[in-house]
């Protein structure tokens, strides 16, 4: 049975639950269903734009990767137009000329991880989003009103979106003065007293470990702009 907006009751119930945390909710935007259809179409391959996030590179002396080397690796894998942002392992590239078997987001992540080891001798967990998913990450952020410093608003992108369910209990706990919320592809943590002092970030780390790759809101915003340039 459908309601007046053409949505089944189960879909309405799931939408109401999305992103709860400290009273904050991710409210589904108009056209969300169409956006998810586009994301699924993108992941089938065929020239879509993708975004790679490398975990834990260029932190201290370990896992050092020059961004020029990362761009070269991406080019050798058949990705085109590779651009990088900052020195923390953020790349935007296109999959023109690659078939679906080579260019799903999960396959892209696997291919990049293997190439980093084989060509650069660096092991790093890689998370890949398509452009629509990154749009969702930006649109889903429910903490913008309280996050007065974008450097302390952390966005932790799931390597496996199914892991989102493991974090749902955290979204219903009181974290003040911090805040914790869930979107479709990421968790959002307002670290009021800094990342190292964040109880919410520590709790998430215990549950998922390297199952998330984290960037602050300032980096996510810049990466989103780069991914949408000339799109």
C-alpha cells in the first residue's frame, strides 16, 4: 500500500529513523529515491566519477605516499583525470573506458589497495564513493547548526555501509557537549573539546576500528567541490 506521496509505510518508517542522534535527524530530501537510483546506476560502471579516501596515510613517518605517486597509480589502473586534495590521501577520478566489473566502488577500492602495496609498498584501507554518494554525505549532515568549527566536525565514511547498523546504539546516547549522528554513508561527530578528547569518536572506534575513514568537515566540503567541478 502506498501513501499520498507514493511511498510504502516501511520506507516512511526507515526514513524517520535515519540519522538520529542527540535529537538530530537526517530528514530525507526531495528526490532522495531518485538519487539512490542514480547511485546504483553509477556503481554499475560506465564513466562515473569516484572519490577515494585512503586511511592513515602521511600521518607521522608511517605510510608515506606522495600525492603525485597516488595520481600515477590511479592512471595506471585506467582511471582518468585523477586529482588529489591535501596530503591525506583524497583523490577524485573518472572511470571512463572501464567496464562495470572494473569500476564498481567496491572493486575500485580493492584495485587501489592492491596497487598501493604492489607499486608503492604501502598498505592502506581505501574507501571509494561515487559522486552521488558524496552528495548524500554532504546533504545528510545534521550537525551543521551546532558545529561552529568545521575542523572539529568529523565525518567517518563507512567502508562497508552495512556497518552503519552497528553504530545505531551510539546515535541514541547522550554525548553533550559532543554530538553523534548517522547518515546513509557516514557517521557525523561533533568533537566539542577536540578529536583526541572525544568520547563519541572513541566509542565508534571500538565498534568499527578501521571500518571507517574519517575526514573533517572542511576537507569533505573541499572534496565535494572538487568532485563536482566540471561534472
